[in-house]
C-alpha cells in the first residue's frame, strides 16, 4: 500500500498537489467569509497550510463534527476548533458539499 501511495504522489507531483490543495482551501475560506464561521488558520502567504481550522460562535467543534459526520463528511474536532483537511483526491464539488452541509 505504501509503495502504491508513493507512486501516485510521484506521478501527480508534489508541487502540483500542493497548488491544487491551496486552491481547494482558498476556495473554502473565500466561501466562508460572509458566514458565522471564523477561520482560525492563517491564510497569509508563506503561512498557509492545506488544513483549515474554523470556529462557530454558538456550536462546539464536536457538534459541528457530528453534524458533518451524519452527512458523511469527515472532519476532526481539535480543542476549540473544527479541522478540515482535504487531500488531492477531494474536489471543488466536495468542498461545496461541505459548505452547504455546515449549519448556519
């Protein structure tokens, strides 16, 4: 399994994967700008990662996690925030599904 995984990463190219994930997470953050969600992760150039952590003013990370899990969307509660970490097999459509599934 590890060899197959490394082969896929090699074929796709690490830089291409990094750019694709940056586009996915930028899209997610842009779409959440006018919502009740606070993006906790830095989105500054040179500080970005492909992990987005957010908070909701009334809902706990565990409540958000359970809500999304019921919609078959896997995230992770971490302390006072919800962690979203897409990978290169995720699509913009899946990010849109996540956004629509988030409670307001």
